[in-house]
C-alpha cells in the first residue's frame, strides 16, 4: 500500500487509520476469539457514517477485501481479514433512548451492555444475548437469542429500522416501509448486504427480572434433561431457562465442595411482575431440589452480565451449533457421554430456548428461518491456553457430530465457524434463494464476503 494513499485516507476520516506500523496495530487486529490471528493491511476506526463511506470507497478503489467489525465477538473471527481493510465500528457507540415511543436508536459499535445500560435508565430493555460484551451488530443481523426471546422475540424481531452503507458507498435506510426487501434480508442474513451504521430497536419495560442459576449434581443430569425437554416449551413465555453443562468455577459464590465439579444447570429468567415470581416458579419447585441455586430479583443488566467474568476476551474458542425441536433419549445418551468429558473449565454446552414469540412469526417474514425450532444448541470449547486449542476443537467436533443426527439439520448462523456453503444453505432453508436475489440487487460483486457468505447469482 502506497504511503500517499494512507496519508490521504487518514486526512479524509474523522476517526483513525491503523496500519502495521501503528503502535496500536497489535491490539486493534485482535478479536474476541484468540484462535483467530489475522493481519489486515489497514484498520479504519470509524467515527461516523461518513468515515464508513470513505473506507468503503477507498477499499473498492484499491481492490481491497473488506471485513466489518461490530463487537468482534464472532466465533469464526469474521470481523477481521488478512491483508485487506477492516471497517472497525467499535467507537461508534451513541445510544438514544426515547421513552415516549419505547425505542432505542443505537450505533453499531455498541455492545449489549451499552444499549441496555442506557435503556435500563428508563426501565426499558432490548432483547439481546446472555453475555453483555457481545456486539449488537453481528448479534442482531444473525438473530439474537437471549433471556427475553420467548416473551419478546429475537433481537431482530425488535428491529424497526437500520441505516446502511452499501458496497457502492450509497446510504440507505431499511425498514418495513423503506427498501423492505433489504430489511427482510438483514434480519438474519448477517453482514452480507452492507455496513449497518445504526439500528432502531423496539424496547420493553423490564426494570427487574427474577433470575439466576440452579445446579444439579451430574448423576441427575439425565433426569434434568428429561424434565427440561418437557417443561421448557410448556412454561409461560415470561419464564425462560437455558440449560448448561458446566464445570463449577473455583471461587465465590459457589461453595467449596462444588468447586471444579461437572454439573448440569439451568439459568432462569422470569420477566413478569416480580410479586408473581414465586408463583411462576411453582412448576420448577416441584422438580428435584437443586444442589445449589442463586435465583432472585436483579436488574436485567445485572443478569446480562452475570457470566461476563467467566468469558473474558482473549481465550481460545471453537464452537458448533444446531437447531433442535426435540431431544430424544438417544440424544440424551450422547449429551451425557460428551458432557461428562468437558475438556476444560470453561467448555460447555448450552440449549437456548427459541420457542414462544419467535414461533408466531412466519418463517418467510424474515431471513431468519428456524422459527419452528425449540432450542438453539451450542457446543463450545473454551480455554485461555493456546496449547489446548486442538483438544477443545476435537471435543467440540466429536460432540457435534454425535448430536447432529438429532437436530433439524441447520444451525444458528451466529454459532457457526467457517463450515462451508452447504451449512449456510441449511441455515436459511427455503429463504436462501430469496437472499441470493437480494444480495444480487444490493451487492452484485460480493464486495461484502467476509461473513457467512451468500453469493449473488
Ligand atoms: C461470549 C459470547 C456469547 C454469546 N452469546 C450469544 C447469545 O446469548 N445469543 C446470541 O444470539 N448470540 C450470542 N453469541 C454469538 C454472537 O451473536 C455472534 O458472535 C455475533 O457475531 C457477535 O456480533 P459482533 O458484532 O460482536 O461480531 P463481529 O465479530 O464484530 O461481527 C460478526 C459478523 O457480523 C458482521 N458485522 C458486524 N458488524 C456489522 C455491521 N455493523 N454491519 C454489517 N455487518 C456487520 C461482521 O462482518 C461479521 O461477519 C455470543 C458470542 C460470544 C463470543
């Protein structure tokens, strides 16, 4: 890259231009998953929409590959590329909450914590995921499942409008009224169509939740799974519980006798009226008493950040997922086999409920297709130590291969590594061809291809 071009780009943007010669280059190229080690030629840390347009125009003119970074949490590391240009949105974090309309306008560098800290000040919440450091951009464009999904839908079901910059540098707003085909596609189709610069979300009154984990000894894991698969879809929609296999961290709040034990847990979140929480938990209380529990009232933002410390950035990650609408006995056998062999302290398996509100939306209404699923399963190998990368990867792949035959055949796009075109097609099912057509209209040269790529015709 010619020095003059970099100088001109630097002068043209309000944010900063980072190259391998910049002191902050090593930290700026890192993403959440330390297994990803890519070296872009240029990182443009955008300050505003104009910077995004400038960066896109520059990359197009120079023939550079472009990666787009929201929160940088993507497991496959699709926020960074080798040799090309990264459009880094992480400094674009403005949030405006409108309590008159219960809406939140957020720039696309926001994390979940950024928007729900602001919304929480008005007793409001936007439905997002379970770790507050995750970026809202990648999360929403792929789906966005979390504690409020059964009651209020996926993050993308709460998207009212988005501003985008397209591959030709033009600016566009997508909503039900404006460019509805683009609006349809970005609700599940990821970053394939342009760079979203801001999102307008519907928010909901969720000042407090009654929530937290319950843990059972591993010897009862089969019984917990058999009970959970029946009860979870039959609970009222303001009661959500994701199931997890875990190794108990060796520290507070867990009692010493549980430290480092493999256990089966459910993290509950009740978002109805607090004075009715105990009554809502009655069906759960009828089941075997947990060995440990920490369920109680807390702000939604506290719940969302409950597990942040367990999963800081910079660890090795390898994950695989699938959607499920049943958990047959034979699948439980495999879960117990692999769950008892968690390879490291932070490795885990989660079943996130996606039934309830999302299922009432027709699967042709947004690009997100698996509205008939009951759970989104993710198997995650995690460890701080790079030497354990092969071990956690092998465990995840073997576990996934054993469970895949009992799945619906496709995965949540945000829980995929780079797994090939067939897996992407399986994610979108009968929405895939329509996505190809929209891609052909808005990004005919496949300029945005560092993503779970949908190729134009
Ligand atoms: C610890 C952890 C917990 C998670 N928990 C959940 C959960 O509870 N629920 C859930 O649904 N998911 C969850 N996820 C998955 C998460 O949704 C994805 O990793 C998602 O890609 C993160 O978005 P991001 O903006 O941080 O990602 P990035 O890595 O920045 O980007 C991801 C993809 O989106 C594209 N992209 C990013 N920003 C834009 C933009 N503004 N415009 C266009 N394209 C863009 C990127 O190019 C890339 O392809 C979790 C991930 C982690 C690591």
